[in-house]
C-alpha cells in the first residue's frame, strides 16, 4: 500500500507546486490591474463617462477576484491537522462563490445607474474617455496573456480569467463608444454601453456561481460521471466482477475524490487483491485526476 500512498503524495506535491506558480502570476496581475483601475476611475469622473466608471468598477471586481483567488490559494496550502484533514483546500471554492455574488451586486448598481442616465443623459468628454479606455484595453490583454492556460484547472483562476474576458469586451465597447459619441454627439450611448457591460458581468458571474455551488453540494467533478468511471475501470481491470456505490466529488480545483465498493473474483489471493486495488486507483488518478480514492472489497 506504500506505493499508492507515495503516488498520492506526489500528486498533492504537484498541486502545491502548481499553486505556487499561479500565486506569482496573480501577484503580477493584481499590481497591474489595481493601478489601471484607479486611472480608469479618475478618468471616468473627470470625463463624466458612466461607461468608463462602469469599466473601472468591472476592473475592481477583477482586482477583487484576483485578491480573493490569491488569498484562497494561500489558505489552500495550509497544512492538514486532526480536525481539518483536507486543510483549508475548500477555501478556494468558497472564495469563488463569494466572488460570483459580488459580481451580481456590481451588476445591479451598473444597471440602475445606466437606466437613470438613459432617462437623463449626461454629456461626456470623449477624448479623455477614449484615452483611458485604450489603456484599460491594453492592460486587460496583457493580464489575460499572463493567466492564459491556468483557468482550465483552477476554479478561482477561471473566475479571474472570466473577469478579464469581460473587462476586455467592455474596454473594446468603451473605445468604440467614445469614437461614436465623438462623431455623432449621442451621449445616450454611454449608459447603453454600461448596461451592455453589466450583461457581460452577469453572464460570466452566473457560470462561476453555478460551478461553485455544484462543488459545494458534492456533485461529481464537472464533465465527469460515475458511469464513465465505472466503465473505464471495468474495462481496464478484468478481475472486477461488479462495481457498486460509486461516489465522486470535488474537494477543490484539480483535486477529485472517489469511493466505491467492488466485488473481485473469488480465486484471487490477498496479495492479488491489494494489487488490483492499486490498479483501480491508478486508473482513477491517471485517467480522471482522482487524487484521493477509497476502495472497499466485497
């Protein structure tokens, strides 16, 4: 059984090393985003552009997402103890849920202010609006490049990347809006753009909320089913006669768990049974990224 324990330890160590890399990326993105957020806010106030202020608000949600993600990863690396056998791994999922709820609150404010300005348009200074929006566009593209690829394996990084994509779209919209307002004088475009930005925030926020709740409710890892796991194990390990009571869930990003009861051939001795259990765990680990598994032999 030591071999299986060593492989699980190696998988956990790999996860910690992965998080260390992502922590460094998050630090860089936090500094860049925080500075540009303040520039956009000051520029939005000076130019009286709600779209620019909304974009700064959206960038604040992105900065907040990065900060929460960074804090969650730090918590997730807290050592385990007798009453927290997984440490604070799930802090990442709680942070993702809180992040999505914060997005909903920001969306509500932007929608309210947008409707108010449609009813009573405010003249904006398009030159300042355009210049600040271009800075935001470049920064969003840069931070998105820094975090590219990490969002596939980490729900919190995914949340931050979703913020970034929304920021990128909103920056493009603000740049286009500034140009259109400059040539047409239709200042009502500014609040219309802010409502569009709110829609983008709401769309991405809902996906993050849905996935975080799914994990907290002990749902199977997203994109994976118990039938798929049973079929793969049965095909790979012919010593199994039956598989029962399969349970799959996600502890945190890149860390899945599984329990099951298996009925093995009666002609197997104790050593062969132990080897079969190791093979079952290996299939789960290598094919489905299941870090922790408990196999009960019937």
